[in-house]
């Protein structure tokens, strides 16, 4: 089966010991939850999930060349 | 006994008054807006003798409660022509509260050309002639007053921009480290300048202090409240570590980071100015990533930012300033932005209004996009010295647009739109339109729910639910602004069920009152309606509750979003 490629962007302390941005191959049909767990992040740690700049649920499946951005719960104003 | 201090500059007299019973239960914004609405003729000139400048600590200021040390300032705004309240940290609110000053009202205007200062202590308030510190920047004034009156003195001060009465002038308040925080928006510094008050010094020696009606109950509620602040991931960890500037990358990713004077929603230099980079830079240069704007702040979103040589450069370096000069003016060097921030603090000019004014100035071709050095030069040599160009930029984004024939001028009620694009974060657009303050993100911070998943989730790109979201947040914010609380307590308040009841319990324990949640909501509604009624009487209309035309006609990348609310939909905001 062909793999798909997803750009993953990490923010705030998620970057520590990981990366800022990386392109990874995944099996087709992979969802946000699987990628988050695969990065060693707990689901409870993740505050904001965006796919291509729009808020996404953990169940959302990724497509070839999607960008997944993960933020801890942070804020400002 | 609590008291009202009244300064009449027409005849240079001062009075200590009893607190009228209808003002006794009010603090902060509720009190400043009530006093302005009652005593200021709405159609008066904001810089004339009939405007009044009012300061009031919050209901809980001066108590041991976390994050309660905010001071409200209110007047008719020379920028918007409507009512204004702006609140700030620093040491003054707590000193006012310990001195049992419910509010300070400054009215009238001195005859002649002389300048004055006010001195507040346990006896009341007195007026002095002032000559020595005129023309000086805020930092020099604070240094001089600290050597004259001692390190502990409280200071409320205007810089040269306030002396010039420019509509972006702010009022600064000394913070616990001897630096400043500012009543930023709406040109309140120009009102203080019009009254020719350079500074107010506060001495709380011998102050009677706060009396708490039910100390045990207060302590218990305060514990619950502080725990909620510490437990919530935003106030407990996010804000202390990265400050507000963590938002650069979030808004960039969401396509809501206004870039190149609100032309795009993303900035290719975002990594250079983002909170993550700033945090690493601060740590590497021996600055402080966390720092509170007043004693008792447990969140500490502020920071101390050092230059390359490890020397203090600025503090209170906020997302809005960094966005405004960064993405909005395409400046990629964080050090240049920090330098500009420090100069703006010293001159006493609102960093949001001014950053947006620079974006419009760049659009007009007055200086190149991204030229941070030129921004610093214009701040120092044009605005600081009061040249014609400096006065135009110092009068705000709207003034620059009108002077140079620019049509892309992001203002509502002539006040600059801050750091969130209303086309791609629609809830905040409703707040910009409807807030009686003019475009102000803090008035109803829908970013929490539109972007940060705090208090639920409302899709930022759709119209559904935005009016209600903005209305509920504006009502809650008006109430919170009256307690002396920093608005960042809203993050835990939206998510942690014990947080708001604990806040209300503290107010009840402090005053021996029995307010319910509904009372607090009603207070918020009353404040908003009072402010709106003032604006309507001042001549503003529903047509002022609108975004500039270009937000409808120009889609913003990457989502190609446009502002698509009808006038009727916006006006329905006021159906409460
Ligand atoms: S969280 Fe920030 S703005 Fe609020 S009181 Fe603390 S330092 Fe001041």
C-alpha cells in the first residue's frame, strides 16, 4: 500500500526533544489521534489540533500532503 | 471609611467626599463608567474642561486575592469619541485600596499654561505646580520620583506624547520593579495631558488598609480561586512560560495573523518573532521568562527581555505589540521590536494603536515595509519631538489613513484593530464592532473559544454562534473588569466550574454581601448598556458598530475568508 506524507508542526514545549516541523510517511487512513500517540504525546496534553489551518477532531483522517499542527493548551491575549 | 477624592483644576481645589451609596458596591470599570456616564456631558470635547478623568481600583484590589491588583481609568476618549475604560496592573490599585480611595476624579482644566502634579496620601490629595519633570519620558520621571520620594512611591504618569495630547497617548503606572504598565488604549494620556497633570504620586504610609467583612470565608474562597488559576493549563503553565506571544504561531497557523497591514493572514517571518523563539532568547540572555505586573499575580505572563549584551531592554513585551510591528509591519527582528516597545513605553504611547498606525504609514509609502530601525527613529525623532509627521502617526491609525489617503485602515470607532483578523476569526470581529470601547480584543476575547479551545469550541470561520459568544464574553468581561482581576483569569473561569463561584464568594466575603452569579451577569449587562448609552448620546450610531469596508471586499489568505455579517446580524448583539 502507498504511504501518505504528512507535515507535522509542533509548538511550545511539544518541540522540546522533538522537532519544529517534519514530514513523515504514514499508512493511508491514519488519523490525528494515532499520530499524536506515535509522537509520545498524551491526548490530554494536546490543546489544539489543526489540519491545514482549521481545527480538527482527533478522529480526523489525514490525506497526502496535509499539514497537522499540534499545540498544548496555551493562550494569551 | 471609603472615600472619593475629587480634584477640581478650574480653581485648583481638592475635596474628600463620601462615597454615594449607589457607587458603594461598584469598583473598577463599573465605577469609572458609571461616574463618566453620570458626570461627563457626552458631547463635550474629550480634551476640554468638561471631560473628567476617573481612576478606580477593582472591588478586590488590595486584598490577598491573586491577580486582583488592576486599576481602571475612565473618561471620554479623544480617539473614539465614546466612553473609555482601560485597566492595568502596577502598584497603584493596591495603594488606592489600602488608602480606602474608592475613586479619584480629576475635573476641569487649569487656567494659564502651568503644569501640575498630584500627591495622594492618607490625608487625601493635593495639587503641586510642576516644572522640573516636564518633557521627560516615563522612565526618567519614575527614577526622579523614586529618588525624591523613596522606592515605594506609587506613580501614575504621562510621557511626552500625553503632554502633546495626541490621541494615542497612554497613562503609565509604576510596576513592582520600577518599570511601567500602561492604561493603553483610547488616548487617556491625552486627557490627562489636557488637564496638565504630568504625574500622580502615591504614598500609602499609614494607610488604614483593607477591611474584610468575613476573613475566614475570604481565605477559603481565595484558596479555591488561586488553585483554579494554577490548575488550568493556560494560566498555570502556558502564560507563565511563553507569555502572550505564544499566539504568533497559533494565529499564523489558523490564518488569523494580520500581516502587511491586514492584507494576509499569515507571516513568513513568524518563527523569528514567535513566543517559542522569544522564550529561548530571553533564557539565553539571562532575562526572566516570567514576571508579574503587580504583586499577587500568580500567572505572571510578563517577562524581562534583555538585549544581546544581557542588558535590560524591555518588559511587558506582549503579543499585540510583537504582532503589530512584526507581522503587521513585516519586521522580522525581535530586537528591533523590543527596542521600539521600550521607546513607546518611555514616550507614553499605546503600542497597539501605534503599531497599526505604522502599518498604515508603510502602506502610504512613508517608510519601507519591515524597516524596524526606521520605526525606532520615527518614534524617537518624530513622535518624541512632536514633528508634524510624528504628531500624525501619534494620533493613530485612522489619522494616518485620513492624512495620506489610505483606504485599508483597520479601525472601529477610529481605534486600531488589534492582532486577530476578523475575517478568519469571526467572533472577535463582533467584539470589535460592538464593544463600546472601539476595536478592543480584551473586551470580549472570543479567541479563547474560536481558537484556543477554552470554554468550548466555536468554529472561527463560520458565522454560527459568534454573536452569542461575543455577547456572553463582553458581559462577563465587563463584570470581571470591575473586580480588579486581570482578564486572564477568564481562562480558568471558562473551564473550571469552581473558579467563578469562588470569585463571587471573595467579593461577598470582602463586603459582607450576598451577590449571586445572576447579579454579576446583570452587573456586566448594566455596565455595557451604560457605556453604549453614553456613546449614543455622544453621537455615535449603529453605523459605528461596523468593520471597515475592505474586510468585506478583500478575502484574506489562506482561507480566503471575508467579513460577511449583515448589519442586522451585528445589531442583534444588543438584544439583551
Ligand atoms: S497575568 Fe499578566 S497581565 Fe495578568 S496580572 Fe499577571 S502579569 Fe499582569
